[in-house]
C-alpha cells in the first residue's frame, strides 16, 4: 500500500447552478488552486468539484467526499479560492473550521488570506465563533421573549398536549389513525376545534383527569392512585398503564385549572442544558383554555402532596445488577429496594419489578428477588464459565468460524477498488461535460440530459461504495468486539474479590447484556453468543421480609 504523502491537499471548487457558470468558473478556481499548491510545494491529493449545488448547506456530494477523506487522514490541507465557495452560512463555517481543527487539517481561502494556521486566521476563527455564539443567544432570547409574551396573553406555547385536552392538529392525527382520509380529517378537526395552537377540553380524557384527582384525595398516595386507575381499566393516551410519574405530572400541572405557564426550565446560553427554575420565577397566568379541575380541589391536592413525606434512603447498599436485571414476567426493569424489620437496624436488599411497584397488578404480578442471592448466582456463573474448558474450546471454534467466514476481505477490497475507479471515470466524464458547456460546444438542453444520466450513475456508484465500506467496517468492528468480549469474560475472575461494589458492577455490565429472572429460572445474556445459562429451583433463596 502506498503511504500518504507528508502533506497532501484537497482542493474544493463549486459553482451554484448547472446551467449557469458564473465568472468564478470551475476551471478558473481549479487553475488558481493548483497554482497555489505548486507555489507552496504541496501535492494535490484530489480535486473535489460540486457543480450545480448551492452553498446554503453542507449537503453536497463532493464536500461529503472531502470531509470523509479528511477524517480518514488522506489529506492534510483543504484549500478554496474564497470562503463562499465552501459555504455561505456562518453556522456551517463554524462547523467546518471546528471539524478541520479537530483533526489537525489546515484550512485556507487563498484569495482572502485566511489560513487557520496563521495568527490572522485564528483571530478570524475566534471572531466568527463569538459572532455565531451571539447570534445563537440573540435568537434564543427572542424566542424566549415571544413565548413569555404568549404565556402572559394566556396562549399555549405548544409542546406535548396535556392529557385531558386536544388541539386541532392532535385530533386530526387521531382521526387519521382511525382510518379517516387526511383531507377529511383536517376538515372535521377544524370544524370542531377552529383555532390552531389552542387547547380544547377532550371530554373522554377529562373524565379520567377528574378521576385522578378524586382518587388521590381518597388514597393520599400517588402509587395507590396509579394502581387504582389501572385496576379500573383506565389507560393513558397511548394505551399504556398509568405510572407514578404520569400521575404526579397531572396532579401538579396548573393547566388543569385554566392557567398557562412558562419558565419552568431555562436553557443555559453556554452549554444549552435545561436548568430547572424556582416555582416563584415561573410565569403563570390565566389561560385562554377552559379548566378541568376547580381551583379548590387543585390547591387541596398541592397541600396533600407537600404533606407526603418522602423518606430519604438510609441504605448504603449498591445494587450490582441495576440497569441489567429484568423481570421475567413482564420484561420490565427491576430496581433495588432496601427494607428493614421493625425494631431492627438490619437491612435487607431486594430487586423488585418496577412495573408492579408503579403500576400495580394490572401491569405485572411482580417479583421480589433477594439481591445478595441473585448477584452471587450471576457472578458465580460467570466465574465458572470463564474457567470452563468446554467454553474455552467453544471460544476458539467461534473465533475460527468468524475468521473463516470473513476471509474474503481481500475480495471486498478488490471490489471497493473497482468501484472507486468507476466513480473516478464517471467523474472525469462529468468534468469533460462541464468543460464542453463552458466552451459552448453543447447547448443547455443536451447538457441537462447528459448531466442527469451521469449524476445518477455517480450517485448509484457512490451508494454501492458506501454500502461495501459499511460491510467491511462492520466486519472489522465485530471482530474487535468479539475478541474484547471474550477477553473480558475469560479474565472475569482477575481481582474480582478485591473490587469494590462499583468496580464489580462495572465489570458485570461490561460482560452481561441482560439478566432475566423469575422464581423458576435465571437467564443470563452475555455480549457473545455462547449459549444461554439457566438455573432452576430457587427454594433456597431467602424469602422477602
């Protein structure tokens, strides 16, 4: 394989339309860039040419090729005649300069004396960054002011439509889901709910909202409210079971007393992360939509919610299988739960089905699995497997089979080389066609027809190339992942006894994809296909306290 030159340039040229060659033609751009590279003794690796593409965004075939080759290390410099040849967008210019800087690619506009390796170029880069940041913050500020103004006028600011309400758009989608044709659905929805972006009471859901408030007042428990709703057959808008989070969201939403609100969270101008705001800083105003719950009921519920004491966890127990242990009955997650007996400081750890805890018997009959027992069983199973001679033999068979099946990588490389040659040939024909147009050897209609055919052939060839590259990369990734997974499993016992709970949890999660458990079996699914591991008969497990 030929080594890449110490310094090699990608030169990029572009004109805006296929039928109109502007004064800064493709040929002129190329000549100037090649002359610049010769003068600076920089070999040209490849010419990247986008003919008939606007610079309004980066969705251009030759530019994509350039970025891919830059990321692959095939070029060390990128040159354009002017910045507007590669982009006319400040945002895209920021992205491109950051991209090139991140992979140590020199980027320069030769006619504007802008070079990211020079002090002047770096200064310009910083100025562009500051201006771009200012633009983003200014836009965010304008949007915030507009939405704040809408909230003060009592208008809904959009987002997820609260349960119990509907909008013209949401009801139209509902009708379409029921089989109504889109035009008819739009007309029916507009007749029932004439104003767009306004909340209207949806009676079937509003009855459920009323029921949620009444059930909570009766039980004084969010969890019991969710269980009661599910037992009574009530379902969410998507047909799912009610959980504690969705019930709490409804109980605390001022929309249901006819209020609009804004400012619950604000975006940090630097990081973009949403930051929760104090409730006293929210904008809450009378809305233009009707209420579902009366104010007295809503306020009573808020007082009850504050009175519910949420006991902080007193457990220092780390649950090693958190995130990978699943209930074998419903498929939901199982969460660590610490309990203690009365008049005793001793605590007991259990994994409990989250669906059972949050949604009740309607969602799952539930499981209570002692944490120490299941964690020990999983760890012992992996320790035994890492020392099992039959497994080690299977390991070598799996690796040998994989390498045998993928021994045709040379054929893939040969196919890829042929496709690349074909793309270059088609690109040369396209360049000749553009040259003929510039020299007026063909008319516009003939150019359009031949250009469309060539573009289609090039796009198809590039799609085939990308598909083949994906297959090759996938095989390489699979090989690396398979070797790493085997190594992690075979070395599982190394220093296991010296690891703390955090280290043990990390090691387990590097090997185990998922553990499914019922009272009859444990199914351990590791990241490599070495067969399932089952265990039956858990009579020896300590029963829940």
